[in-house]
């Protein structure tokens, strides 16, 4: 038949386990490990908040208002005597929930819009992209603000408004990726073998568009959390007495000189989680690159 | 008499964190004035890397010319630093090079005229007016119609074949003594390829320039080269007069190449005899002959000895195979 | 254009008639169509079952566009594409999908024709899944292993990703994928141009062996005349969207008629210095024109060494010189 297959065999290096390789590339950089650890810690904090928090975050104690950090209240108390640390811990739940759900909504809807616009082109593309352009004309935070204000504040309205505000960037990026992936011969091959549009889109196009989108998603997680904080700070976000980090920054704003911890602590948490998500996003993008597959 | 260019035992390595790759592994060749020499091999054999080394255009790191000499007009130019004035004088002045991809070798934001003039003014120290006239003359010689209009146009306004002609014009503008053409026509259509090579051949004959053609196309070397060097895995494995090598190749790789390529003039029934397997990975070379796994003439002894040096098997005909294949 | 004898044994598997493919040039904000690029113009030919028709030409000649029209990746502007007796030129996409298992394609670039995120096995097996060819998993895996072996690859490589294979091995995977649905017709679009010389022969031989073994019909597109002549039974030469000459492979070298074919042949060097010395070199003037700026009349006339006045005025029609040799030139 054709030249000996045993010779062909000898050329390929032994197959490294996919998973091991993924793990190796992902944890290859120390900063990525750092980011992962931070996110895990925040996730655990959110999950086990009731067990970790020393006090009830809603329990007011006006007699002990605005205390400085002490052994009993490690981060002090807020203007209504509530334990700052406990509120930060419970705040993790809100921030993560808002971040993950709103970005999830934006990603699913945005990627779907970008996929259809890019794959089908012509009228579908024009309609979708003009709509997206209109949305992008307004800065995301203003868009979120407008929607949140219109719907009234509250957790779910914030999530919806942020989700909607993040759709345009997801859609745009997805469309760009789809357009470039569509050029590849393997997509044409899909059509030649008779695969349906749905199959080509889900099996061939979407997976090959993912790497930059994953980075965008993790970036957006940070943006969402930050935006929630801004919205709450501006008063249209999560309403008190909910322990949202942004609202906490707002509450502590007046006491910046006397009790700086009240604003700095939640602010620091926002910063930390945003950085962590960015680092993890980088790591994921590198680890998912198929070109690094198979090489030891 | 000294050769115009004589390369002796050139070794160039590329170092990455994973491995050190010897792209050029002790390569020697020469070319005399007015000769056309072909350097033949497939991708990864080191033919381009050796030229870039001689011109000191190797990016370092990760590349490094480890040892060897390149005697141009008797003087070892490798002893000059890559960015020294002496090297820059020679490169583009006395030695010219044409690259494979004309689009990326021309500056997209400068007009063609400017680029030709730049070269001439730099090497021949001409004033602008003389340079401009020379540039226009060159464009006409290259068969580019409406040379005056074209002079002011940009690379993207030219087709691939035209751009390659401009590259040749630039390379020849300073009357180099040696012109190296690295896969000059691979990106071009067949009829354009014939045009370009014909132009180069004529220009080179007129000015007695030496021409070194680096290519994987055996037909091109058969048509234009007087002598050829065949490379594999970083080394020269056969060299000699073009007619001798094609008539009686003395290395199994050369034999394999010739048998595996279809020819316009052969009878239909001839089945192509491919070379089985794949070229070796340069980062993990065995101590013995690198062609061994794919060689149809091999014997056990080939695996036990180190890769043979070139030996004389005829009038200026050398082979790196220890076996007598006749 | 199809006048091949249609006895049972000499059936035409494909007949292309008066094929035209024009692409609109769109300008401006309102996307007005200002002109059309005549990528393919009045192309007609037939391919017998089991034979290989070679399609040669240089850049802009339209050979790839013809291939894509035949496979209905484009909807032709005009013309008929009769495949196994059925005109597929006007079918809808879903109607086409049902026929696709009979006609497949091998692509030029081994690096972009395989989905980098799929395993080799999934890539080769996908056509079978799409057309639901197997009821049991066992049959599917058997067939998959058979396909791998047919192209000279070890079936155990099925869970590797394309990136781990060499260029030549990837082309083998491409071929295996094309064979998965047991097609009768395969379009090979420059299948070896991107491969090293010593690997090209491996793939050419593989394609020929498979043709013999499975009774395949090929449309073989390439710019390398020597390769095309080697593998084809008949060869069609294209220039700027039209076929200028169709002939039996033997005639192509021994008796080329069209001036362009002669120039093309003379431009292909033969790896033999003694023979090369004796050959005539026909060097054409000018460059291959772009389809956007096609010269009037016979598109080749500005570069043709034998051009006459009438060449600028009329487009030559395809004429029969002998039964199998056709040429589109006023000289004949």
C-alpha cells in the first residue's frame, strides 16, 4: 500500500495527557496561580459566609457605631454599628453573584448575536450590528445606570442592566472572530461534507472563537463587579441594608478621614477580585490554545 | 585563483529554551565570477539559513553563527560585526539578495522609485538626479511598462511579478558582484517565473555577476545552474556540475528526489517513487547519517559510523554517502 | 460541450455546460453594484466515470472558482452542472446537502483544512455522522480504522489533534475525510502545492492507488503542469475565466495548440540540464491580467506571440480539432 505506516508512527512523540498539559500550562505562571487562589478564596468565602462571618451583617448596634478596628470587630463597625468584616464577607456573595450572572447573560446573548451576525452575514448582520452599534454609542456604565434607574434598584435589576450593558462588546468581538474563523478551509470542508449550519456553528466555529472571548469574559467579570460597585455607590444599585461592596464604599465615604477602613476595605476587595479574574483569564487563554497541545 | 565567495565549514545554531537546533551544520561551498550556482533542498535543510548567515542577517538571539568563514574576495566577512559599516557596505553593495516574498521585502509606505534610489545613493554615493535616472533605466530594463508613472507608485499597486522585478532592480542597481536569489519565484505563476528568471539570467550575464539560486525546484536548477549543491538536514550532501549530478546522482537523497518528481517529458506509466518517511527533526539528530531512516540503499554499517564527510567521486563531484551506488 | 459517448461504460459522471460565475463589485455607502468580475465565463467540459480531468492555469484563471461552483459552494450565475444526470446548479442548500455524500473535496492548505480543535478521528468520521451512515458504534469505529489504514495512517492516531501531524500526514487525513462517505467524485484543489517535494510523490501515489481501488473520479486542480500531466487522463487549460484548450494528456506535451498552452509548457523546466539546453523558451510579455481588467476579445491577445487583429474583437469559441482535442483560438 503506501509507505510503511510504522515509519509514520515513529515520528509522533508520545501523547501527553490533555488534562496534564492543560494543568501544566495554566499553572505555569505564578501570577495565574495567585489569581486562581484568590478567586477560590472569594468563592469559598461566599459559599460559607454564614460560617465564617463573626456577626450578623444586618445586626445594628447603634451604641457601637463607627468603632475603629479592634479585637472584637477586626475591621471596625459602620455608621449603624454593623460589623464591617461580616458585611464584607457577605458582600462577596453579592459581588460574585452579580458578576457571574450578568456576565453570563451578556456572554450568552452577545455571543449568539455575534455568531449569527458573522455567520449569516447580509441582512442578519446589518440588523444585528446596527442594533449593537446603537447600544455601543452609550458608554456601558451610563447604559447600566439608565436601565437600573428605570427599573429601580435592587439586585436583579442591577444584574439585568449590567448584563445588557455588556452585550455589545461580546457581540462585536464574537462577530470579528467568526468572520476570521469562517475563512478557514475547515469551515468550507464542513459545508462540503454536508454538515448543517447549526453543526458547523457549534462544532467548528464557536470553539475556535473562544480564546479571545474567554479573556473578554474574565475582563468583563471585573468590569461588572466594578460597575455594580459604582451603581451602588451612586445609589441606583443594591439598596441598603444589603451588604454590597459598592454601597459600603458609599456609606463609608463620609467618614474617609475618621474611619478610612470603611471605604478602603470594600474598595480593596473589588480591586483584588478584578485583578484575580484578569490573571485567570490570561491563564485560561494560554491553556486553551490547541497549538500548545501535544508538546511536552 | 581565489573564488569570489568561498564559505568554509559554516555552522549556525538557533537556541530556544527547549533545544539547540543546528540549522547549518558545517556547510562549505564556493562561487566564482559569472557562474550560476544552484543550492537545492527542501524546507528545513538549511539553504536559506546559510545565506542569511553569510549576509549576517540572522536574528541573534536566538540565532548565532557559531563557526566558519565566508571569504568574499579573499576576506572573511564574518569577522565583521553584523551591523558594522563594513558589513553594510558589502551587503546590498557588493553582494545583493532577492527574497521569496516580494510583498514583505518592499517598504509599503515608500514609492518604488524612492526605494531604488535609496539603495543606489547609499552604495554608489550618487546624487539624487543621477540616482533617479539610473532607477528609471533599471525599471525599463526590467520590462516594466510606463516606467515614469510606475516610479511614483507604491508596492501595493504592483502585481507579484512586478514587485519581484523591482526587487531585482534594487538588488542589481549597485552592480553587485554576487546576487543571491532565495526562492525567487516560488510565490509566482509559472509564466511569470520564466520571465523573471530569464531577465535575471540576461542581466547577470551582461554584467558578469555571480548568481546563487536557492530553491527546492529541480527544474529551475537544471535550466539555469552550472553547478549545484544539494542540501539535507543542514549539510551539503552532494555537489558538482549540474549535468553530472542529474545524469548520475551519487547520493541516495538526490536519487530519491529525482525519482519522486514527475517530468513533462516522461512516459505516463512511470510510477513516482516517493522518499518514504519525513525529514528529521533538527533538534534531535542522530550521530550517524541523517538520511538513514529514509534511505533505500542503506546498510547496517551506515548506522554505526558518523555521518560521512564529502568525498570525491568524479570531476568536481562530491558526495556524503559512503556507499558506491553504481 | 459534452459530447462524450454515453454508453453504459463511458458514462459522464459530470457535465458542465456554459458555466458562468460573476461576482458583483460593490461600491459606496448604499452598496451599489458597479460591475462584475467574470471569474468563470462560458466554461464547459465533461468528466467520465473513473477518469481524472486535470484543470491547470495560473492565478486568476478561475480554476478554484470552477471547483467551488461544481461543489455548489457558490450558486453559479448561469449554466448547468449535471452530476450523475441531475442538474444541481439550481438546487437549494438543503437539497444539496442530501447529495453531498457523493462529491467531496481535498483542500490545498493542510494547515487550515482541519479543525485544530477536533481530534483526527472526529475530523475523519464527521461525514459519517452527518449522513448517519452507521447504526452501531462498532461499525463506525471499524470504518474509521479502515479509512485511516487506507491512507497509510495508524488508526491509533485517531485521538491526536491536527497540530501533532506533519503536512503530508494532514493531507492524508483530509483524504480520509473525503473518502468517509464513499463518494464517487472528488475535487482535488491543489492538494500537493503546500507540501515538500519529497512528500508530494507520496500523496500523488496515494491518490492514484485509491482511484484504482475505489473507482473514483477526480477533478485535479493544480498549477504544476508536470504533476497534472502525470495524474490526469485529460487536461483542461484555463486563462482568465475561460478554458482555452482541452486535450488528452499525451497531446498536451506532444501537440499543444493554443499559444498560451505552448508558453505555459515551455515555462515549466524539466529536471534535466541536457534536455533543457535544447528546449525553446517562449517568454511572454507582461503579467497575467487581473480578472477585473480583462482585455477585450481573446483575453490572451496582449501577450500572445501570434496575435492578429481579429483577436482583439471577438472571443474565440471552443472548436473541435480532433475528437478529444478542443481549442479556443482563431488560429484553428
